[in-house]
C-alpha cells in the first residue's frame, strides 16, 4: 500500500497529468485550422504559365491574398486583366480594354 507521502505526491501530480493529457488530446484539432490556412497555392511561375496559355503576354502580376491579378496584352495588343485563384488556378474573370490611342467603335453624335 502507498505511504502517506506517496499519496500526497500522487494527489499533487494528478492535476498536472490531467492538463498534459488534455493538451495532447486537443492538439490535432487545433492544428487543423493552421494546416488549412497554409493550403498550397500556385507559384508565380505557374500563374504566368496559365496566363500565357490564355493568350496573355504578362506585364505585371499583383498578389491579393489567395487571388492574383495578371495584367498584360493579348495577340491584338489589347490590355487584358485576369483574376486567377491561386489555389485552383481557375480564371475567375477576364477583362479586355482597348489600348491607349486606339479608337473605340462607338460613334459620337
């Protein structure tokens, strides 16, 4: 049978062991959001390759968290802006604007 000193030592150590066990049990759940936040994103080289595949000669790439704005010109020398998701590589939007000095097709009255 344990002595009084051994019982006192066990009684004092029990709360510490309980907290340590609780920390071990909860660590994976707390690590999951951190892993999700560090989800892989495409490199800038890969973003540039994807924009080039869309027919855009890349002039500038702007990072916006998990989105990338790519500015460049198409084969007709028109300005192009692509918005690309860095996680999936999906082109979310594409805008084409006439170059400076280029006349629009709108007639003035």
